[in-house]
């Protein structure tokens, strides 16, 4: 009987210990699942490839939202912004947004055989700029495109420019206005001097397809009959003025972080002021209570008068 009683006690103790262990573990699992209290530090994934960035963030216990956008700051498929910023301590499973460069430029169109002005119009419609125009004597029709670099069909990087080769006259005729369009102004001056022409009026224009300080048009026009010593008026590309399009993604993210920091500071100040108010109110109540304790006869005297 004693042995059986002792066995029951041991069994009960073991059961209680097991229940305590299970309760502790279960409570920990419950709180971790329903009240996420675990913290992690956001790693820096800027300038990493998208796959590596997602991998590192998930290894840190974080969720990832990928936003594809275009930028010139990093290569293709590379992270250029993350939010919240790295180094911040957040709860596990927090969603981190990363901006990945998916910018692909236009394909180089096939311009060979097109007249120069026609090619420029086509490039302008596709937002492709010309970096350089070279002229070369050939059997092709005058002022037509005979070569393009990079070759047609090539994928351009963002804002990458192209170079074109244009057919010129085999022999420079001093009686015919040469084609100066696309030439640098200094090269144009040398060419005009060689055939006995002088530079006249110069005005500025805007052409997004041509480099800055290159000639957009001439008067007389290319191919027109001219006389020796005639003055030539030109229009030079001054470059297109970039109109502000609003804040960039980086500026928006930085402003958001600043606002969050300001909000955190404001909350801290408000909490501090509330604590001061509570302390002052508590101090006033204690003082009133102390005064009543120091004058116990005041209430008695008031009652006697009544």
C-alpha cells in the first residue's frame, strides 16, 4: 500500500512537471504566433541583385515586396532603394519593400537607307538620342544613312546614345551648300572656310536627338546653289531643358523616413509631457491630502458651526 502511494506521488509529480514544461513551451509558441515579439535587424540589400536581396531578407525573417522601376544609378535587376532603411530593428515577418531596376532602353531601329531628317524624326519619336554624326563619301543617295552603331536590333541601356554614318558627296563642290547638320560648330567652321564660305548669324534651338552644340539646320539648306564668300546662318542645338517631374522615388522615401522620425520624436515628447502632468496632478493630490491631515479640526469646527 505504501509503495503504491509512493508510486502515485511520483507519477503525479512527473505529470505536473510535464504539464509545466508543455505549458511554458506552448505559451511561448502561442505568443510567438499570435503576438509576434521577436525582433530582427533589416540587412542592407541596396546594390545587390534581386535574387540575393530577397534571399538575405528572408533569411533575416522578413517578408519582401519587390517593386520594379527604372533608374540609371544601378545595373539591371539590382536593388536601388529599400524601405524601411537598413539597420533598423523591426518585428519578424515585417514586409520590406525593395525597388529593383528593370529599365531597358529602346532597340536600335534600322535607319540604313533613310534620309537624315527622316531618321531624326523617327529617333525623336522613340526617345533615342544621336551621340555623333559622321559623313562619308559613298555611292549611296546623298544625305542618307549608310551605317548605325550599335547595330540595329541592339538593346540600348537607359539614355545610351547612338552614332550614325551619313552619305556625303564624293567631291566637295564649292558651288553647292554642304550638309552641316549634326556637325560640331567648330568642325562646321573649318569646312566652311575650306570652300570659301563664312559663318553668319547663329541662333539656338532645341533638338533632343542631337548632341549639344551641333548644327540643327542651315540657311541656305544643304544642296542649295551658293556663291563664294556667301554668309551661312546656322541653328545650334542648345539642349532640351529638363522640366521638373516631381520628387523622385528616393526623395519620397527619404521624406517618409524623416516624417516617421519626426513622428517618433513627437510621440516621445507627448508621452513625456503626459508623465509630467500625471506627476504634477499626483503631487497636488498628495499636498491636499497632507493639508487635510495637518488640520483635522477644520472639519470638526465646520461641523460645530453648522
